[in-house]
C-alpha cells in the first residue's frame, strides 16, 4: 500500500521569483525507509514540510498529495497529529515540558487519552528507547542525543504510521547520530513505520535506506536504491556524488567498480580484494601544522580555566588549558554536552571563568572592552544561526552589521554584494532569513560575521546543514582567511571535514581537552572519532585519513 503519493507538486514561497518545488512526483510505499538528499536550498525541507499539513509553509502550491490514498488536506486533524510524526533538526525547538516523563505523555494528553492508557504507553516507550534511566530528569539537563531520542519517543507514543525527519542528526556527535539512526532502523524494521528522512551526511544513512531521492533546484533528479543513485550521480558528474558513502566513492575513484561497496565492511572487503598481492608505496604528506605554526605567537591562551553557569551547579569547564597560535585552524570534536560550545563562549568573553585566565593576543580577555574585542578582532558564529538575524531581509541583516562603520555608501554596498556572492545568496537578498533553508541560514550568518573582518574566528557547528559541494567552498573560504593570518577555532561533529582541512584537532571530554595533535596523527589513532576512509583502510596503512589518501594508496600500489 502507498503511504504517500505526490503528484505534480509545485510550490512557490511568497514574493519569491523561483519555484521551490517543480513538478515533484513520487510514491513512497508503506513500510519503506527513504532518504531525501540534495544540496542546500534544493527543496528537501520544503518537500518534507508538505507531508504534514500543520507544517506546510505559506505560499502557492499546485498538485496533489495523498496519505494512504486520502487527500492530505482532507485528513482529520486528530489523524494528522497521531499518524504523521515530524522530527525537526533542532531538538530544543520541539520540547515543550520541563520533565522527561511529561514530555512522553504530552502528546497523548493533548489527544485526550485516559490516564491508564497514557501510563501504559509512556512506560512502553521509556523501556523501548532506554529512557527509564533518565525518566525523571529535567529536559534541560539532557544531552543533544538524549533530547532527539526523547522527541522521537514522544512521537512514537502516539503510534504513527509515518515518521518525517528533517536532518535530525545534524546537531549530534557521530556516536549519538549513529545510535539515533540505529533506533530509526529498528522502528522501521520491527514496527513497519514508514520513514522519510532528509539528510546531508549519507555515510550512515544510505546503507539503511531502501531508496534515495535526490533533489536539485526543486526537482527530483534521481530515485532508486543507494547504489543505483550513487552510480547515476557519478555518471552525470553531479556534485551530490561527493555526499555518497566513502566506500562507494573510493571504488569509483580507483577503478569505476561495477559492483560498488556501500558500507565500511563492504569497503574493507573491496580494498582487500584490490590490494591482494600488491605492495603499497604510499607516504603520508607532511602535517599542515609543522614548524611554521609552532613559531607563530599564541593568539588564544586558556590557563587552568574552570567555569559553571550557577554558583552551586556542576562545573562545565574543568581545568582547561589550551594554546592556539596565529593562523592555526583548530577543530574541537567530542560528544554532545561535554562543554565544547561553553569553551567557545569562555574564549569569547561571553562567559567569565570563576578560576583561571583567558588571554587574547596576550591581553586578558575580561579586561578588553567589548567594542575593542569585537571590532576587527573576534568573530563568533553561534550554533543557531537564527540568533544573528534581526531584520526582515538578508540584505538588511548584512547592512545592519556595518551600519555604524565610517565607510562610504558605495563601499558599504560593495561589501554587502561581495558577502552575498561569497555565501552564494545573491538571489536570496530580498528573502526573510527565516525563510531560507538550514544551509542557506548558515551561509548568511557566516557572511554577516565575516563583514566584521575578524582576526579570530570562533565557529560552532558551521557545516551543519551544508551540502558536500558548499562545504568545499566553505573550506576554501576558511583556508583563504587562514592564509591572511586569521586564527580559526571550530567546534564540529563533522569528522570528515575536520580531517580534511584542519591543522590540528582536539578531543573534548568531561569539560577539558583530553588530547590535541596534528590532524593526521589525531585521527589515525582513534577508533570512533576517525573517518570512514581510515576505518576502511587502516589495516593496510594506518596513516590514511581522507578519501583522497586511500585513492592515492591504491594508485601507488603495485
């Protein structure tokens, strides 16, 4: 039976010149696990929001959508709430109560279930999702992974027939993301719930998906199994091929394999077969940090820093010492809730440690006046880009950033034009920032921060919501800033990005830095906080870290 039938759907946002969806036609069978992917702004989120009427965006739509053969707009409101679950990108946006147990019960209470039925379903969900150990905790005390599991469990308590999830792992660390996806797979396989998921990171998602839908500029350009879609994207040389799982990209990059591997295990078997009776002559390139950075002066110094949000609360930052040198690009990785974002706030001076000292360019941060600290000095991109948007259009938001500068109107206009071009948002300048896709919001926020021409750039999860193609452009931008002497500290869950572009990486755990090393050395020694490429080929050569490394390893074998 068809869970969804979408027929010739077109959609245009208010005052927009371009259609966000263009003649989209597809069928999703009941019980399928499908993933919708595509570049930022391709229409993924817009399409998903049309699958539940209460979340449908304002605008003009033509075409028809059916849910289990019934026109979606005619679906009874109670059925819509109970049978179609929707999980958003940011888990905090969906939580409405104070306690975990109440969050599980809230949807059932809204639907009017009696207390006995509520208690039974809440107990069942808490047990199924492993929530019983934190059942009585405050929602605010949960990690990002726990919050997203709680959102999912709260929806599943209403026994939906379909689950729609819009990039639900974008704010989760790699381990929490893998656990969340395993839970989705279990729900799909054991309960028969139809899963419709949008995602940029396909490494873990593609192997558990029955089908992939690829969107491009509002159109559906590919539909098939993950292997079929990967081969198709490679044939047409589409940028989305670079978002496909590492094993598939390796096989295509080395020998254009007909039977493409998809998972890490399949990738290991493929490379074992390819390297059989061969010796590799691979030599890892010299580390990017080298003596050049070592000789640079320290720009950021944290010395035995301790911080907690309230006097009697638990310490978030514990005895943290860290040195970042001028022109260094340092990525900080680690699980959700270990203190990474708090560390950035302490570096910026937005939060003051109760013990220890923070220095910027040799000056103690708390003694630097706010205007001096953030004028051509420190730039911060927060985890939620919406917190930077204050105006009704993207252009006005950018203009607000340099409104008090003494530059001429002509120079101001040039700077705004350059910022829009840098972020590839020239055609979005008149749109409200909240109407942009998640990736476009990230780019707009970054463009706004860069207008201040900072010498130190603090980035909190800047690649979430960005497609593989724009990540490369974003990296080029950061590397160009680094060449100009800008120091970059980036908190990220994007292991592949960090491994490819950072000079150094540090692992944050329990409020402090456990280790900091040159990037290749850092990832080559890890089991979970490492790249898919390293997991595929480390038994042959431990030094390979990126996809390009493994391709070079294969090409230098004989």
